[in-house]
């Protein structure tokens, strides 16, 4: 499931996505595809299963340290949202097993929903400490619940380790509750095995699976040792000396049969998996006094990266030698050169979500780093998002900030072109303008096309039989990438490649305070009119013009289903939310329609707002409709120049080469010399 993120830190806990490409810049009003108000706080990380984003939170108690309330009202919740739109799909509640930790002190740093869910692609599994392990199907129906103990974590710091699925076994790190790892039958919740020792209640790491010579090993960092168990039976396979601390916060990572651990109090090491018994003298590759912090390390191309308080650490994975240590650029604080003192120079604040309790640092990170492509992403608790170019020299290419008044302690999930990030208050989908993850949102309208595939893993789609119109000519849909991002185009067999006309709108680049903001003179749905032209800014309002649209489509040369109002209604919910409709409709004389939209895309010079046709990976191929499309386009351009307010650039694309001269004439007639771009892209 290459396009899923099924557990804490994704594929086997590595934190690395092989095919994701999220943006490197974002803010409250930039590259946020959607933002959801969560019903309660939490520190668990989101996971992505197919078209669903799943995470947890708690409600009813512990929302303020000043007045936490009555524990009898505490509930844990599992939340499921549509990955593409953010729509809530279902929620499930679990009553808490009491008594729970009091919401105070260090416990208030993370609360009652810190364990990241996991999934095998068919069901979702959650762990809620003393409330136990629970299984749900992907529709939110509870399958089983199993108690895993009722102990308390070290120093009342609570429970946070996340469950993992290994074949038919769900492994729960019930260290706070039972000082043990527990293997459950994932189908029934029946306990299969447990392994642990006294004193493990100070462990918060999540195990990983390492496979050597066909043998799967469940590797875990325990106090003063690393261990490997048989995940099917819980039998100890090997162990070696590990951290010198009895408090373990970071998880291990592995690459090519070598396991790496960076402790928060020194004693970091690399050890070869696949041994038997005590392998301290035979399998340890290196052991150094490298100091990390709460976040887990990450491996990439021979380098280990870790995060300390305010600092980024890079080590040679072959020998543990330090490559660099550098201070991250903290928002509102001066950025400094690489510094040995980067661990302890943060601004001290009162800890805990309620403002009291354990001490913290504004520039401290609880989230672990993740990697997509050539970039490492690190989220700070204050909402700062650091993007570092991977390599042997520190290069922070972007420092981003989200401000929602919440606590950003969760590690993000990276899938396709998106990053899913949660705070204690909100869930965000960070996605570049003009991008879509390619999740089918209308099963009756879209079906996967046979024998083709799209660039960068996007789906190739065509209308299903239910959506076809007998009098429309249809062609397969391909995905072509143009300047600024992907754009779906209709590409009938043996037809010329897509063409584009582009020109800037004079003196409009800085007219609005933020991209795609509605005009201050009217609401987003206001209809502007110039003589006989109606401007429609909401798909629902197009119902009043359905007859005109059908009449214009019927007389349009070489019209097809993808230009119909039915297709626009079906496909519009799949378009990014930063795309706004701007359809121009005229019923005077010969009816015509120009289905413009306004959306933001990124160019080398930065983000620009385009007046364009609504097309993207959803195969929306729109163009002027009417018996004379060139005249319709000319009238539409005249209207656009007469009512400018929120676009910087006109960018029109289509596949009909014969229309190019007429389009050029239309542009010229309104006093604009267009830049013609012919895209000779290799067929998909």
C-alpha cells in the first residue's frame, strides 16, 4: 500500500515516504487544502488508509489544568475523515477505564490520546492505555476490545507507545500498564503472548519489524538494552546493551538489517539484526555517546538525522560520526550558525496544554522527523514547520508557521502530494495549490481506465457507463503536467497534444490581501452582470442555467461529455477547495457558456492566481461552449477585463489544435498579445 500511511511514522516506522511530494511551504492561508475542527485534543498522529484519514482524541475531562472536571466524563474517540475533502465520515467513542492519570504535571503535556492508530488496510486498531486495545472496521463498527493492564507510567507521565500489526498479530507496547509488550490476535483480540520486565514503565517507543534471511524480528528499545522478539510467539531472539537510561522516549529505526537507536541521554548505537542470544560482543556496529531528544531518529542514504531542543543532528550511519549539528530557524528568534549549544537555548515557558505542569521549551519538538523526496520535515510544538534539504551540509530551505493556539506534538503523515498534520485543536491537509491526491469521490461517475497509468501515481480515470451520454464523443483520460502542477486533460486517441494560451493581467497582482480571497464588495456567490452576461460563482446556482448550458453544448462543434454541466456537477467536489467557479453564461441570441474558474498555482516566481478552465487530475476538460466558441471566448475575456478583482494570470488549455487560431484571435480582439505554448508531452 505505497500510497497509505498505516502506522506511527508510516512504512515500518521509518518516517520515509518513497513517493510523497508535499509542499515545502505552507501557512494559515497558504497551501492548506482543508482544516478541520477536532472535537477534542490529542497527540496521536494521523494515519491514512485508502481514502480515509484516521486519528484519535479525548473529550469530557482534562481540557484545562485549572478545572479538569470529573474523570467519569472522560471518553476516548476515534475519528475518520475523507482524505480528499476533510468531510467527517464517522466517529467512535470508548468509555475510559477509571481511575486514570490526573490531568496535571507532565501528564498534561500529552493527555489521553497519544497512541497513534494502526491498520492492516482492512481494519483499524487503537490503543488507549488502561482503556485497552480496540479494533474497528473501516466503517467505524467496533469489532472487539481487550484489556492490557491498569498500571501507571513512570512519574505519572502516562502512556504513549503505538500499536503495530505484524501479520495476524497486533503488538501493543503496554509498558505503562503492564510493563510488557503484548501480542493479540488481530481478529479476536485474544492475548497470544506477553514479554516484559519490571521497570519498563518508562518506555514510550514503538517497535519495528526487521526481516533478516526470511525471519521477522520485532525490535524494541527497553531500559539499558535492545531486544528482538519473534512477533508470532513473543520469544526472545536476541538482545544487546542499549541506552544507559531507564527512560526511553525514541523508537528505533532500521535499514538493510541494521538497527539504529539514538538515546535522549547518550548511549546511541547501531546493531546488526539476525543474531541469537546476547549479541553485544558480536553484532554491535558502533556505540557512541550521541544525544538526541524525544523525537525518533530517521535514516536516509547513509545518514541518521535526529532532533534535539532547537537543533538538527546529522550522523554517519556507518560509524556514528557527527556530520553536523545546527540550530533550526525558530520563528521570532534569530537563526544561528551550527552550534554545539543548540540544545538548551530555547525560551522557557510553562508546560502543559493548560499552561502549567512540566516545564517545556517553545522550540522543543515532540514530533519525529519525516522525509519525502530530498526533504526532511520537522514540526515543532508551537506550530513551526521546518523543511531541511537532505545532505551533508545543513540547509533549511523553509520555515513555516501554523498558528491555531494548539499544541503540535504529532508526527505528520505523508501521502502523495499531501501532508496530514494535527494539532490539539485541528487536523490539516497541507497540499500545494492545484494538486489533488487522486481519490475517487463519486463511484458512479468515475472508474479506473484499463491499460493506462498516470504520472506520479495518479489515477487514470474515465466516465463509468452510468455517466455516459450516447450522443457525446468520449476519449480516455490521461494526466499531463503543465507549468505549476498537474492538470488533467481530455486526450482522445491520435489527437494533438494540449495547447495553452497565457498572459498576465495588468496591475492586479497585489490587489487582494490573500490569494483567492472573495471580493470585499460582495459575497463569494455574487453574480456580476455585464449587459447579457451572467457570472455564476457557485455550482448550485448553475441549476438556473441548465437549459442554456444544454443548448450551448448541443451546438458546440466536437462537444463531449466532459464539457457538460452534469460532468461539472459530478467532478467539482473533487476539485481542490482553493478553486472557485467563475462561469459566464449568456442566453441572449445564440446561447454560450465560458466555464472559467479561479485557482492558485505555484510558479518559479511564486504563487499566482489563475483565471482558467476548471481542469485537473479529475479529467475536467472544459472550453467555451456555443455555435461559435471563439466569439464566446472573446465575450468572456471582455467580461473578465471589465470585472477584474482576484486573478493575476489567464491560463487556458485544451487539446483541439484547430481552435488555436480562433483563440489567438479572441485574445487579440481584447487588446492582449498572448503567449502561445504548445505542449509536446510524451503520451502516458
